C-alpha cells in the first residue's frame, strides 16, 4: 500500500451561526465567526489517496486525474464563494471546516474509486493554526 497526496487551495467566505440560537448564544460559541457580514479564509485542501502501484504506469492513480476530480467537483465550486449562500452541497449545513471536509469526501471518494484507488484522508487547513482531518468514518 502506498499513499499519494494532492494539495489544492481556495478562498471563501462563511459564517458560523445557528439560527435556532439567540444572538448571545451564537456570539458565545462562535465569536467573530458569527459576524453577520461573514468572514473569509484561504483554505488548503490536501487529499490523500491510497492503493497499490499499477505495474504498467508506476502510479497509484494519475495525479492529473486526481487534480481534475478535486478541482471540478469541489474546489472550483468553493473558490471565491460564500459557502453559506453559493455552494449547493453545503446548503442547510453549518459551514464548519469539519462539514466542508465531510461533504467533499462524499463527492470525491466514489470518483477516486473509479480510478482504482481509495480516498484515505482529506485534510482541510482553515488557518495556520486550525485544520481538520477526515478519514470517512
């Protein structure tokens, strides 16, 4: 088993806000992230794929194909968007970094499998201090 990674970047705005809570509750839990005018991040998404090396290509998966899967299905839809308002696969969900990683997984895992590999991990870096990792569990 060998692991390969692809890093993609996108910039996006979002707001962490629960409409079922009071303003005070939202402020207490989400702080500045509950700003009614939203706030933005420069995200990094690192996608790790695993599998066996194909003896004909020397690849687990062609990285050009992986790049296209990530960009076409996820990062192009997130880049320079308001995650709360503009992104169909996040409608009705809290736009936390955790939920973004989970939803991205649901979209790209089956497409990676079509190329004979397995999605191992999505690491989504929101700030230099904050990141999440999701393993599909």
